[in-house]
C-alpha cells in the first residue's frame, strides 16, 4: 500500500480480513495458536513456516497495528510494545551492549532520563545529555563508543525543536544511530525516517490512542534494526502489546490524521490568543512566528502540534490560580487526548528534577502546559480566561 496517502493508510493499511469478511478489524484475544499437525507445529517452531505461535511473539491484531504504523511512518518494520517506556527499553536492550555510549537531548521525557541514568547505567551503557538545539554540543559529546543519538522533537514542555537533518548527518558521519521519539508529532505531522532518522519510537498512549484508554508503544525502522534486535528482545523478555490494546491503537490510527489537524488548529488559535493576553509573559508553540525555531519547525513538521506552553506574569501561586480556576479542562499530566489537559510542569512532570537544573532548563514556576483537545476552542479559552483575569 506504499502508494497511498497517509489518510488512506491510516484507515485501511496493514489488516488482512478473515474468512468472516468483517469490515472492522477483529480482535484476537488468544494466547496461543493451534496447528494442523505435529509437523506443522515443528515447522512453526523452527521458523521454516511463517505464522503465529504464541502471542508474546506475534498476534494478528498486534501485527495489524504494527503494519499500519510502519506504513504511516515510512518504515519497513514495527514492533508493538506494552508501553512507550518498554519501546524505549526494548530498543536499547536490543541494540546496545555494555561499554556503549549514548548522546541524548537533555529535554526528554523525565522517565526516559531515569531509565538511562538509573537502569541502563547499571549495565554499563553511559549517557551524555546535551542541548536539544545546539548541534555543536552533540558533536562535542561523541566518543569512539557512541552508539546512538536520542531525542524527541518538539520537546516537552518548552517545544524546542531539534534539527533532524543536521543531527542525522552528524550521526551518520560518526556511524551512530539517530533514534527519535515521535510521540508529539506522530507520523501525521513529522516522519523522522524520511529525514534521516534510523528508528522512530512511540508512546501509543498519547495521540495514537487519542482518547486516553490504553498504555502502549511501538518501535519502527528498517527490518535489519528492528526484527532481530528489538523484536528479538521483545519476544524473549515479554513487554508485549495486548491484542485488545492493539485494537484500540489500530482504531486510533484511523482517525489520527483528522484528529491531529483539529488538535493543531485549536492549539494554534489558543497560542495566538494567549500571546495577546495581558496576563501572559511568554508563549511556547512552534507554529508561532515568534518561536525561536519557527523556520526549522516549518521545514520538518507540517504543523505546530497539539501542545502549547505559556508563562504567566507572576509566581507559582498565580500559575496554580489559573489551573484551579478551570472548570472544564482536565488537571492531569497526560497528553494527546481529545480532552484538553492542563498541568504545572515544575511541580508534576518535572518535580523530580533538581530546582537549579529545572530553572536552567526554563521550567520555571510560572509555566503552564496545555495539551489542547478537541472541545470548542471558544470554551477552552473561556475556561482559561477566568483564572487569567485574576492576574491582571
Ligand atoms: C508518555 C511518554 C513516553 C512514555 O510512554 P508510556 O506509554 O507512558 O510508557 C515516552 N516519551 C514521551 C515523549 C512521552 O510523552
């Protein structure tokens, strides 16, 4: 189905109808599969005959999700996993060994940082954290044993944009892999593999589900990088995506292009409105011309995305006032949902970062992050206007 547009792939790719001729994809909640004979069982186990054996390895619903996402990202292979974190773990367990070194953006998901510094480090994989936006820091951090670059773009919550072209060129010149967590843009807005990345990682929990129902993840790339190393680890260690969750994400992909466009439209309007508001000091959104990397964002992602952050003129108490004055928005750190969510990064998602490092990274006490959902933009503005009015 390579010749189809992403909207078509999202709806139709990757699924093989069964003999029942169903129109909507079936769920296969089965742990194992039966064989016609002992000989067939032997052939399946030896790999001589392709086909299902056990749902820790492969499952038809999971496979449909994997096929569809692979086509949407423009990758050869995809492995579904139990969560976004286990997608990241499976990637590094599959591809790295003791003595390897990783260069990572410092502006990554907090739990990924903990995975690197607390757990991968125990197995002799070292990580150096560098600036999301300064390519010379990446270059300076490269060692003889550097195996991979890791980043997510735009970053959370300040929406800093990493230069995929520059970093993939640098990675290739140094024979290391560029691994991109594409959770915020999804393949609808940005396809990192087409821009030189080697591997794309997803937390399917966010926009791919889009309605906050399930936890899941995925890793996409060439068959060489994915099949033996990453799927091999996944099938052995078992952070497997369940058939039911795969079905949720498969159905989520169907509406992903439409939802992403609507998220972006609402987010841009909210960002513009916040820019004009007298209680707001600064707005962070890659779709605004005032964003320091507006041109780069424009080049590598087709829209600004669904996340908007802003600093109120004031203190932590003022930021909390705005959050607590909302009546409709969900006060939660989850993102990528049709329901708009609002969070105070300094005391939630980034509360475990040392205060000094947090301030240096720009996560100040007056910062608020919004994952803009699909309610009426006028109602979202009204819900925020109530608290903002208290600050002017
Ligand atoms: C949420 C998130 C993850 C982790 O995904 P889970 O599904 O929660 O395990 C990884 N990366 C980013 C950018 C995320 O937002």
